[in-house]
C-alpha cells in the first residue's frame, strides 16, 4: 500500500484532523541513512509529523523542523512541503537502546529531555516565520503537541509512531494531528480525550492495516468528513546542478585547490545521502563560471 495523507473535519467542523500512513516514507529514510531501531523511531516520528505539518501549507511553501535534544541522537532535521514530500536525517543514525519500561523503543533516551524544537516556515514572504519551544518529553508526539499549543496557539493532539523489526527494518509508521477550532465545547474536548486514551498506539493500527480514514474514525467516531487525500513520500530536492552552484559559491581559490590537489570532487547530501561526483573537466567549467 502506498503512503498517503488525509485532511478531514470532525464533529460538524469543530475539529480539524490529519492522518497519514508513512511506512514506505520512513522505510526509505531508514534505507538511505542506515538508522538503527531507536534512531529510526525518532527520525520516523519526526518525518511523520513533518509531512502532516507540511500539508497545512500552500503552494510552494516549505517548512523545516529542528529537534535539538541533549541525547546521543544529536540533531534531527526534517524538511517538508505542501505536496506531501518530506526528507530528513539525524546526526547519529547508529543509536539504539534496550526497550524502555513500557516495552517500547526508548526514543526519549535517544532524543534527550532537554533541548528545543524549532519550526521555520518559508511562506514566500520577506521574513520567515519561526517558532521555538523547549522539549517537554523527548518522545516527540508530546513535543509537537506542545509546539502547536505554545507557538501557534492551536490546541492540538499529535500522535506519531513507528514499529521496527528486530533487523532494524521499518514495519509500520503513521500519525495523526487533531486541532480544536474556536468554540469547541468542554464536553466535546472530554469526549475526544477519552477516545485518545482508549485507542491503541497509532503504529499498531497502521500495522493492522487501518487506513488513515479508519484511524480518524477510531478517534472521532463516524462524524468524519474527508476533505482531501494526497500521496506522501520521501523526496529530496538535491541535484548535481544544485551542488554545482554551491561549489561555484566557494570561489575561485577553493575550486582551483580542488583541481590542483585531487583533480575531482565528491559531495554528499545530508538529507538523502546521495553522492555527486565532479571530474576535472567539470570542475574547470565551474571555475570558469566562478570567474
């Protein structure tokens, strides 16, 4: 089954909802970065949240998420757009621990409980929108929930989950975001909270084959109106041409040193690990452009 995301309304328009199946997307990230199980869970949760947050944008808008905790994982960086495309990486992909007391992957230990979650939105304006909150748990779902409430003043609930096989491959991944619209009654809030407390983990629902639509029905009941459905995938915007521009920007001196010392150059994209090679002739062309 291909990954996809749905946007919906619940309870006669009182709740805005998003749900996504991101299994193949997280699998691709795991394959590209060779992440170990706990790192896969942390990166996968961040990618899942990122692709849903990206879907809230329009047109060519983009956003970047930075999770900077004090755990051994280091930086988690995710980049997403309004078209369901997402990419990301972790500083230290080879992080894994024994399961925590709840029998789950110890994402909190990998991420750390002290640090910041930053979201930068490029909306095509002169100034970028940036919001930053302290990490509140390191589990990431709670951290994104806190971000929405604190930075965007939107009462929300974010659920993200990743199941990983013993060989570190990804078994299932997905998530949801619920956002209360102004005027939501206390009774309805209590009902939704009760539903959230009683449903099984999101990754288990995905593993059992539930669609994003069915997941929202599990949480919000039958009163779900699907507004839009869109494919999602791990997609990088890097290219040999983009990196060529970056090499030109280094200037004549550095390019000449590369030609003199190595007669070639190789660059690697952090986001997708793709490598691009430039031979001596190509470097000479770039040097001519730099001049």
